[in-house]
């Protein structure tokens, strides 16, 4: 399939100055140490593929008001250790010091500029045209030959460093961004049957995804579990028990029951919900039918064995499967069975996608990362993409590619 955006492969970056937006946002300890370098590690392929260029990294750590809102110094040290090359930390973003450091770079050099969110205008949601005319962009633009966005996880935000350079400098997707777009597009238009297994506590997110993929015909079957599964059960007319209903109301999701009834009428048996659950009775896992669940005062913390068998059978035979959200309270070993069995089943599908967030952490805990076709790096961005929302960071790259192709066509017609 022809890509509607440019990648590293479309440009000769050798000896050129490349501005690379990455997502180095990492959990940090009170002493400033990075506790998990997974996000930094994920960008190594992109950085290595730009090894003959002068690489200027733009990144953020946390956001104002948070205890881990700090400099990028530790991130530079960690990246340097991971790639075995010097990564120079520059405690400036676009001032005279930053610009002089960029101007002095040689091919193969890497510098990491200061936390872009130290600049107050970074997190403003603005159109590309407004960001492109900002002081930040104007100061760095004369020094930059190419811009690549590799920060999929923040590309659902129209932030300055995500979209601002795409109007006036040749730009494209880094390897993470490229992989995310290609893989998630396959999740929306992939091999059949296409199965979505949606769980967790973010009911609104799961229902937005489900409505999009069912209405557009992207999904053949959607399997619900977790709290969203209980909402679907309630919408289907089942008594889910007062404790479970109280939780739905406490989380503010009771209003979703009525719209889900309409989804059930419209999409019929393309929507599946649990036929049994595992109740948490004084800390013990107790299998129960939906009827027994309705009579119980105890919470349902996982799908039951019958549902596990049914769901895993459907998932294993899928041409494409997308998992998002756990099937139950998976951090409790007694109620992790549903989530873990669904994960194991998904590795047998022809093409398998993990939607980031909590389910991604469970995959990692099981040591099964390598058995999936794609694990998304952005929970929120992934949900937005699968919901059919156009992500500003990706739209900016696509618009830039379209402009370039149109200009090239006009140039050829003039010859």
C-alpha cells in the first residue's frame, strides 16, 4: 500500500541537520533517576537509521505541576548508555546557546535539547499555521534541514513541537510513527476475521472504538470484558448486581447504558459480552453465572471460565486481533486469568496488536512482547486513532506530504 506520508527512506539525510521529536517521558524516582527506560529504548532504531545526520532531539518529561517535571539531563545519559554514543544534553531549547550548539554539530553528533514543556507555549492546542509562526519555530527553522516526528504517543495533541515544523521544512515519520500508522491501519483494514477485545475501566474509550470499527465494518466481532463488559451486560437487560452497578455509577458511566442498547440493536451478534464471571468473595475467586452475579453483593473482578473459552477460541482464529484494556483486575493474580488467557490466545492470530496502556504492561509482565505483531507506544493516541479521530501530529505529516507531491506535479507540468 502506498503511504500518504513520508518516512526516513524518502530523504537523503547524510550530513544534514535533522530535528527529531521523540517521546522520552519516563517514570522517575525522587532522586531524578529514570526507573524505566522503555520509551527511550523504543527510539533507538530511528536514531540509528539517522546515524549519518546531525540529530537534534526534542522531547518532554511530564508536565508543569508534577513532581517529575524536570530537565532532560538524565534522559541524555540513559540514551548515551543505550546506544554507545555520546548524547550531549543542552539546557536550552531555542535560545542563543541552543542555536550555537546546533550550528557547531558535525555529522554523527547527537544533542538533546531541554524539556520542550519548559516553554509555556508548547502545550497550547493551536493550528499548524499558528505554531509555524511562533518564536520557537522561527528561531530553530534556519538551522534545520529535516523534521521527523517519532512521538506517536503525543501526536493526538496539536502541540508546538509536534506540528509546528511541518509547514516549512521537509518532514516525515520516524520508525515508531511509521510502524504505528501502518500497523493500526491494518487493525482498521486488516485480514479477516478482525476481532477487537475491549476491556478495562475506560468505558467511554472502549465504546468509541467499538462504535467506529463496527459502523465502518472494520471489525467482525467485538468482545467486551472488564467494567465496559458490565455496562454492556446491563444494557442487554441483565441484572449485574448492586455492587457492580454502584461502581458503574460511581465512575460516571451509567449514562452509557442506554446508547449501548442501541448499539446492541444495530450490530447484533457482532457484539459479544460475558456469559459468566469470577466474583471476588472475601478475596477469593469464585466462578459464577450471570444470574448468580445479579443476586450477589460481591464484585465481578474477571470474566469466567466459560467466557474465557469462548473468547480465546474466537481470538485464536482471527486474521487480525486488537486488544485494549484488561478483562479484569489483572494486577491481582487470582483475577488475572481472563486477561492472560486472552493475551496468550492473541499470539496465535495472524496479526496481533496491543493497544498500549494497562494491557501492554500485562504483556510485558508475561514476557510475551516479541510474540505480538505490534505493541502501541501510545495508549491515548492509539484509542483516538482506532476511534476514527484524526490525530493532529499525523495529519500534519500527511498534509505536508500532499503539498510536496502537489508541488512536484506542478513543477513537472511546467517543464
